[in-house]
C-alpha cells in the first residue's frame, strides 16, 4: 500500500495534474465541461470578442458575490446587495449631476452609502438579534425605495469621467474585468491573510466557540456586512458605468445570482467554507451559461429551465466530489487513493449530465448555429407581457416568410441583461439586431458596440439614445396617452375623479404614456386626478393597488392604466362597478383587453397593433441586411378600441 501511495503522490505529467485539479474542484470541472460543450456546439463561442463579453457579463455578479462570500463564510446571508448596488449608483449620479458635487466626492459618497447600508445590516443582525434573512430583506426594500425616491423613478445620466469604468483599455481589454480581478484578489487576501478573514471562518464554523475563544463576534459581523456593502457599491458603480446611467430598478434579482455563484463555487450556506476562487468560478459558470444559450438561440423560456438545472447539477458535482473523500488541496494518501476510482466515475457521470443538458438546450432550436441562413437577433424588454408576446409572434411570422433565422431573447426588464444580449448578438455573427429597449439611455453603449461592428440596429417600440439605429419602428406612446385622455374625458362628460395606474418606474414607455395623458387632460379642467400609483405593468399589482386606492377614493369615476394588464387588474378590483359606474381605459390592445372591451367591463384600450410592429421591424431589418436604407422612422398608428369596433380587432 505504501508503494501504491507513493506512486499516486509522485505521478508526473500534465494529465495527472489536471485530473487532480478537476477532481479537487467540482465547480471548475463544471466550468470546463460547459466551455467544452459550448465550444463544440457554437463556432462563435471561443472567439476572443465573445470570451471578453463573458468576462464583462460576469463582472458585476462576481463583484457582488465576492462581498456575499464574506457573509456566507460567516454563516450569514445578504439579500440586499442588488438594492444597495442600485442605491449607491443612484447616489453617485444624483450628487454629481443634480447637486453639482465634485465627481471624486460623489464616488466617495456612493461607496460610503454601500458601507452604511452594510453597517445597518450588521447592527440589526448583531445587536438587534434579527435573523440575517430578515434584516437584509428589510434593507433590500429600503435600498430600492430610497433609490426610487432619489431618482424620482427615472434613470440619471452617469458622469462621463466615471463611465470610463464601463469602457475598454487599448480598445480591447474591458475595465469591468480588471475591477473584477482586483476585487477577487482583495477577497482572497482578506480571507486568507487577515485577522477578520480568519474570524469569518471561525464564526461560520461555530459562533459560540468563536465567542468563547475571545473573538468579539458582534464587532466582527459589523465589519463583515460593511465589506459586503462596500463590494455592492463597487458593483453598482461598474454596472451603471456600463449602462451610462444610474437605473433605480437596476440589479433586481442579482442578489440571488450572487448567492448562487458563491454556493456553486463550493461555499456552504451553513458557514465555515468558501473561497474567492470558487466564487469567481461560480460567477463565470452563470455568465458562460447565459452567453452560450444566447449563441445557441435557445428559447428565452427554456433558458430559465436549463440554467436552473445546470446550477443544481454543478452543485451536485461538488457534493459528489466531497462524498468521494477527495479533499480539496490534498496531495494524495492511502485513503484518498483507495476511493479515487468511484469518485472519478461519479464526476464523469455528472459531467455527462451537464453536457447533456446543454446539448438538450441546443436541440430545442437545432437550426440556430451554423445553419448557413441569415441570422437576425431580437432583444425584447420582457416576454412576461402579452403585448411583447404578440410582437414576438409577428416578428417570427415575418422572419419565417423571409427565410431568416430569428433569435428572440427576453431581457426581463433588466437593462444590464439586455446589454449582454446585444453584445452576444454582435459577437455571434448576427447580420442585424432588433432591440426593444428596457431603457433608451441604458441600451446606448451596447448599440454603439454594434455600430462599431457595422451591424445595423432596428429600434422597436422605443428609441435608442446616443447611438445610431437604422430605423425606429414604433407607435407614438405620447400621442397614445393624449388619445386615452380624450377618450376617457369624453366618456365622463368632461367632469370626474380619476385614478392613474402607472407602469414600472423609470421605464421610458411609462414616462411617455404618462406625459401624454397628463398633457391631454389639460384640455379638461373638470377632470381631477385623485391618485397616481405604480403597478409595474402587472395585472396582479394592478388589482392590489386599485383595491387599496378604492378604500381612500371610493367615489372615483374613471381609471387610466398605462397598459392593459393593469387595466384588467383594476376591472377585477372594481367588480360590478367597472363599465357602469367607473370607466376604465387601458393601453396596448391585447387579446384579453379586446375581449373585456367587447364584454363592456373595460371601456376602451389604445391599441398599438404589436404583431404588426414586430412584422415591420423584421422587414426593415431585412432591408438593412440587403444594403437598402430603410426610412429613419416608421410609425405604426394607434387606434382606440371601444365596444363598437372591438369585433374588428378581435
């Protein structure tokens, strides 16, 4: 046995060393399998530009995750990092632009904001005895709310000197990647070389034992959560720099990605285990997966399924490795040598499962890569809304008729995710890109990248600021808002008390429709707006908000909702009063809304004809691909749907 052990310990060559490295690092094994599988499935994956895209797209998640690593190693949790990132960026942009504060001082204020939020979390956990989940969940809400209050729900342009953090050095090396590397090195240094780092492991391993051994656990937790807030602030600044604007709704859900990256990287949610390199690998797995699925043209809906399954398998891979008694960093030994075979077989099975999942994702859209057809990319702000589902359907029908390979992605109302998608389209050989912006300013930098690559961009429904587009295909949202105001006012006879349900704060479509409606109401001084509240373009929120408003304003006679989903929620809240005592006007002309108009519960909807908008966008993209110059703007007319003409629209 001694001889066998010696042989195992003294194996030479690259292959044994690589094998040992992969066996000792389950997350790294998963990353290698993913990269290999995607390289085989897509010829665009291993290009230099695309790999740089992956680095940029991993940067914000990785920086957030480095901060979360400190908390998880100490057996805590931090759900507030996404909101703290958005708040810090908003403070920087607001203080530097609206208040005239010097940029260097604004940066310090942003960093101080992140640290302060972390300290509040630490105080609530250490001295308030709140569970970390509850304390940071409260900060999640407070941070997001303050971001909206400061910005008044609208994006704020980022200072040009700070926006360079989102640029490249030498025209090719992305600054966000350099910031990510610096943050990773700092995290590794803190965890392995400092007193506070050793304290984190001690607290996470056994908090009571750490206290009895003389550690000031409460003070240490203050520092731990402050570090998480600091890294969240840096991540927020980097994110806003990429988008050239501070988005009050930015980084929503990023806290879950950060936690996932830490856990995928081998950390334990029960504390005491975790390292910076593992967190970086976890963030890269998420970025590689999303990038690869975009390149493979996997359906936006299936992407969610594939990502969830691969995350679970990646963690399972590490769990199997631990159970096989292959100790991280071990150099060999009798016990380890005796069990390496079964462990390796389990790892191989898990690796095959990972490859199978990616392959299955590819098979869900087999004509996506290398098919020889002309490729066209389309990034929609969301597919969780019937309007954009209809736009997608119209675009797909036109693409099929033209023989175009159309890839549609869902940005999920996340400006950063949309920027990633456009960058992926640009690097993957798309002949043209159609973008329905989450925000007109935030999409600008990514579209400028497409401009540099000579990829024509078509803007759909909303324009793109500070970048070139071949054409804008859109309905006039402001004109539609004015039309809705006139329709509702005429129904009420020029007098009444009305409620306005607003869309997602900060989105250009909500601003434009709201501004048009407000302008249109000026002609009717007898109409009083008694309440305006956001319901985020969501039917359920429209129901809840309208129910609450009816408690304080039971005498309303009209409702304007900035989309049909909120209007239908308001109709549900009004019950029998809808269509008789209270007139409700929506916006979009979705199928459900048309049915409600025909039934009389919804008085009217301003129809935008989204299917036609999608078809026209593809037609103009085809013109641009063929070297023909489309019109600079194509307006799709809006029409008011009432009970009298609803049959024609249905």
